[in-house]
C-alpha cells in the first residue's frame, strides 16, 4: 500500500485537531518533535481513490499552530523547519473560513515553499452563521491549488478533502501561485529568463528559486553559491533588489514581503468573499468603501483623471509660451550669426524649430507623469483595477489588464512590458493589442497643439480628457471584438493585490518622473534631432525655381510642394484626401510612425516656412489654425489616437506578443480603424456645419 505523508499546517485555533478526528476516525498518537518539548500529533488511516479504487495509507503529522513561517516562537521554528524538509508529500493548510484574510497570509507563505498544497476552508458552518460566503472554486483558480469547504462538526467536505489530497499527491508538479506587485514580478521575470537562457538544471521551479533569491533565503543562497551560474546571477539579483527597494522605500525584506503577502491575501479575499451587513472598522476600510464603491468608485476615478488633464493643460501652458519664445529667439540668433543661407536655415528652421516644437511640451509631459505616479504610489491604482474588473469582463478583459493600460498613458514601451504580469496568453495578447489606444505621452503634444489652436483655453483641458477617454473606450470595444472573433477562451481568474495605503514616496515619484522626462528629452536631442534634420533636408531639396508669375509669399510653398517631402506627401495624399487632409498633414502622420513627437516637429518645419513674411504670425498654433480646417483637424486627432505606436514601441510589441506576424496584424488593423473612424469624424463634423 502506497504511503502519503501529510503535513497539517495552519494558524492557532483553526480546528486542526477536530479535522484530524473527522478525517481518520482513529486514535491520535502523541509525542514530541525531535529535540524540543513541542507536542507532535500523528495519525495513520487508509483512504481510497474513488476513480481507480487504489488504496493509500495516509500518515498525518499535525504541526504546531503558526501565524507565519518565522522563528519568533519555538512552535513557529518547529513548523518552519519541518516544512522546509522532505519528510512529507502534501501540505494540508487548514484555514479558518471566518477569518479568511488573516489565514491567507500564512497560506501565501506555504505556497512559496513550492510544495504540493491543499487548502481546507474549515469552520464553514460557522462562516454561514456569520453571513460569510466564499467562492471556493474561484479561490482555487486564484491560488492554483484545491480549496475545499469543510466542517469538522458536521463532517461536510471530508470526502472531497480526501479526494483532493490523492489528486494533488498524484500530480508531478505543483501549480500553486502567488502574485506579487509589478516591480517584484518584473525582477522575478528577469531571473527566470536568465535561468532559461542558461538552461540551468534544478529540482525546484525557476520561479520558486527567483522568489527565494529575492527574499535572501539563507538555504537557497548556500545552495546557489556553489553553482557555476552564481557569478553571473548575483549581479542580476543585486540590481533586482535595488529596484525593489526603490519601489518599496525600505530595504527590510521581511517587511517588503509581509506587505506583499498582505496585499495578495486582501486581494484574494475581496475577490472571493462576501459578507452581509459588514461595517468598516478601520480608516483603510472606510476609504476603500468610498473608493471601491460600486456606484461612486468609477465616477470618482473619472473625476480624478479629468482633474489631472485639466492640470496638465492649465499648468503646462504657463511655461509653454516662454519655451516657445526661447526657441524662436534661438532661431533668430542662429540666422543672425550664420546668415539666411543653407546653414542658417538648417540650424534655425530644421534643428531648432524641430526640437523646440517637441521640448515646448515637456511641462505637460511632466505633469501627466507626476499625476499617474502619485495615483500609483498611494495604492489607489490597484483599487481602480479591482473596481473595474466587472466592467472589464464585459469587454473580454479583467482588472489585471488595467495596470498595463494605464501605464500606456505614459509610454507604450513599459506598458507592453507590464503586460507580462498577465499569465494567460490570450488575455495578455488582447491587452497588448489595445494598449496603443491608450494615448501615450508622446501624443499629448499633438493634442495640446490642436486643442490650443481650435478650442478656447477654458475648454482645452476638457477636450484632452475627452480624447483620452474616447481612446480608452475604443480600446475596450476592440478588446471585445478580439475576444469574440480572435482570442476565444475562458477568462483567467483575477486577483489584484491590495497594498496598504501609503504616503507618496518622493524618491519613487522623482525616479519615475525624472526617468520619463529624461527619456523624452533624450529622444528630442537624438532621434527627433536626426528626424528634424532629415525632414528639413527633404523639405528643401531638390531646389526648384518657382515660376515668375507666382506671388512672392507663395514661392516657399511652391518650393516645398516640389521637394522630396512634398513628393512623398502628394503621392500619399489620395489615401488621406477623403479625411480632409492635405499633403502636409499626410507627411506629418507618416513621420509619426517613427516617433509621435516627430508629428509636431514635422508640422513645425512645414508650417514655419515663410513665417518671417507673416507679421501677424503667433507661432505654430496660429499657423495650424490658419492652414487646417476644423473638420480636418478633428479627423487628424482621431487618426493620431488610433494608428500604430512609434517604432520603438512597435519593436517591443512584436517581442512581447511573440512574433512579427502580430505586428503586421496590428499595423493593418489600426490603420484601417484609424482611416474609417477619421472619415466618419470628418464627415460628421461637416454635417454639423463646422
């Protein structure tokens, strides 16, 4: 008869002894654990597999009650020591169903051992009396292990528990899982990827090793220290820890992972448990009751986002004029020093005008990134993800997709990488395909430019909010289409970690905002600089002589139309003409495939030509307003909202999605959608009489 050794683990007073009696109907054998005076309760009995009728001898060892796998008490020390050994086959974690969140803290630590686990939701009868309902099937999907409702007094669920023990024992590998915050998941992914590249041989899973390395587990460090891989692995672990310290604002790993366990346990509880007539006890619960309220939660979130876009435009517009004036002055000085010839034009109209048109919007970018960073570091974004779970399910997504999507408002590149936290392949692909609909920070300058040109200053913030929300809604509709017609399948169970509310970390906010602003300026000083020079060259060559009968103020426009840039624009103009766009707008959109910031710099170069002849010119905004009809501007904004992200983001998308074929799908689907909706927007605006 095959023997199954079962470690019975749980917090104190969860009814382990009663459960043993209910399972075995046998007398207990009581002794002591080796070297200590702590009681060791054991029992043996036979259980039968209902399917194969195979009989097993079950040997249960009741471990001392422990609140966590620490060594604060002798009982916890004994429990930890035994669970880290190989003296058993399966852990049965007994959980008090009336105190689910507190007990799940211990469960998360047991899952981290990498051992086979079964969860017994004990005292289920008492939970019912207290008005508590638990969806044990959903909890099983979240934890990756069987969760069985049991009652030692009524013997409810006892046979199901026995079957679950046999089923888990027969499995070769454990499928248990604990989800961590994005910063830790990112570092786990780095370590796992490195081990996969090295084809490292291990009896433990790569993920389990990665978690233990980040927890600085003494036994794992001793084991890995003697491995050849350790020399290359150590710097990766060190960099990962530095990144985690920055996001958590502490270097106490016990505190960091205790908070992670709390966040996971609370998120799991909120997903699977309902309580009738529960009143908030703590300040955190009272805040949650407001922010995660099913009626007020979403309106509050939309209000916060509306406020953020108002600030982005109102505050951002203050330094904008000064930056614009500074670059105009630099352009004038360049021409004064270098003359009105080719070199002066290159520096003033190409380099300074192109780069200046992008740098001008840096304040708006900083304010947007600052607002998003504040909402993330306080723990609010996780609540919104939980709140939107039910709403997202209607579109084939779940709340876990919210973090990559909202990251997309900053930059698509980290947003695509953040989608790695979605373990289900179909959910991840759907999320990747719609991230582009979340307008990134690089598109913000285009929106600010057109909002400032065509709408009153008091309305510009509202227009920005409408643009961003419209893009997000289009993304959700696209997700629904993809779910129904392309990526069919069951939804992955969702658990969003619920971290404690924290005061914003100035160091983390500085790291986030500074990093994004630096990246933005780096693109302005390198990639966009090169693009501006290229656009200047293409707009100035080949040199053509304008006909003598053309008016003086039309000469430069004639030369521009016959340049390389004009030829490209005119060649593609038939594609954009039904949208009300001329060749200059077409060229701007095409250069935007490289980087969305280049759209603004392209418009700056194209519409800045001949400015010196217009004494009433007030800069690029005035030129846009004077040269582009309102309906065409609306179509242009819609096209920018939808079409393919920048080149860098597209490369990352292809890598994360798993192949270039997905990028081809993305290009054609977004281009077709952008053209169709821009056409509708253009025609509808004309019908309204604008």
